């Protein structure tokens, strides 16, 4: 991409900002690394208190080791470490290079048609095999783009869709559904094959984080997506994960790649019973 001059006019910057999607082009692409350090990116919320100075020092000290050694090709260690922090079963986690990588995998392996409330984080639509596979539930400016979960689910049912997305808190609105509201919604959405709940901003939502992680085992069609870019303040490290409480997903833990595990998840979400009997027979 052609570099934009730091003294470009607002109109010129707008043109460059919007001809690619989501976080592309990056600030560094736009104005260069040096200048990017002095600019506040209002495109997303990042925790200003993380990483702490001590953490950065630690990273700096270990950086030569990090870049001079191969990382493990198995994600078991990182899964266990993350699971210990989240108090969840490590085998239910799939770690990715940012939530975006996982969204791309989900979109290309799990989705045939999906309901998406808009406006929203563009990757859920743009990274589908065919953008027409997204059925758009349009939020209205006169209602401050508020999502009504009951109306949304009724619309999803009416259109015969089997997969849907909820981002909680919403991007770009910040609209937050409580844990009780989400549980009630999931109870009513049990006939869906796949319910994706993106909780990338949930860590900003209160001292007690109202995440569905703690109840995910109760909903076999639930796939949680969480970015670590925002609350850990490290978008450059590209860290994110998916979590499914689906017991059958456990059987896919281990040697499979993320892509294979997601493909497996698609199969078991749809056909848990035949999958299980095949597994028993094997
Ligand atoms: C709702 C939502 N999900 C996921 C992402 C992607 O996060 P990551 O930086 O982990 O790829 C974003 C990024 O802005 C987002 O807004």
C-alpha cells in the first residue's frame, strides 16, 4: 500500500482509512512507526494500564530468547496457562492469532448462512466465503442501534436460519446484555445449530465480568469468541481464543489443528448423536 504522508489532509486520510477494512491499513502503514507512537487510535478500546511497565520490561528481557527459539507447534502449554487464568477446561479452548484469525476460520469452516446484526465488526461479514451468506438484521439509528434480543431471535426463526451472531458488549454501540439476559436468550436459542457470542469487550463490563464462559457447558451450540487485544492492551501480539463447552468437542482435543477442530465442531454441533455412536463404534 502506498504510504500516506503524515501531513495529509483529513479528506486524504479518510480516503486511505476506508478503502480497506477493520484495522487495515494500520496506523504504522498510514503515518510510519515513529509517528504512530504519538497517535491515539480511537478505532478500538485498548486498556491503557496494560501491559504494565514491569511486564514490558520482562518481555524486553526475554525478547532475544523468544525470537531465537522455535515456539512449540502444539498449543497445549498455552491452552493450559490460559485455562488456569480463566478457570476453564483447557481442552475446550482454541487459541488463535487474534480473534480475527479464529473468526476467519469459523466463517470458512462452520458457517453456511448466519444472522448478523449490523452495524457491527466487519470481519464477521467480510471474511465469509460469500458475503451473501450473512443475513443482515439492521439496527435502527432512531433506536440508537439497540439490539432487541427477542425481536432478533424471532426474525432469525422466521427466516429459518440456524446460526446467529451476538457481540456482547456490542461493537460499535457498547450495548451490554447482563449474564441473566444472555442465559435467557441462549435458553430460547437452543434450537440453533450455532450461536456465536463474541465477548471481546466483556472484560470492560464490570468488576465481576459477566462472561458466558462460566455457563458455557450448559449450551452445546454456543461458541464464544474472545480477543485479548483490548483488555490486555496488546493488539500487536495477536492473541485471541474460542471456547466451546460442548462436551463432544473434548474428543477433538489434542493433535488436531485449529481448522480441523473447528471442522469437527461443526460436525458434532450438527450431528452430536451420530458422531458419538460412530466414535463409540470406532
Ligand atoms: C467485536 C470484535 N471481535 C473481534 C475483534 C478482533 O480482535 P483481535 O485483535 O483479537 O483480532 C475485534 C476487533 O476490533 C472486535 O471489535
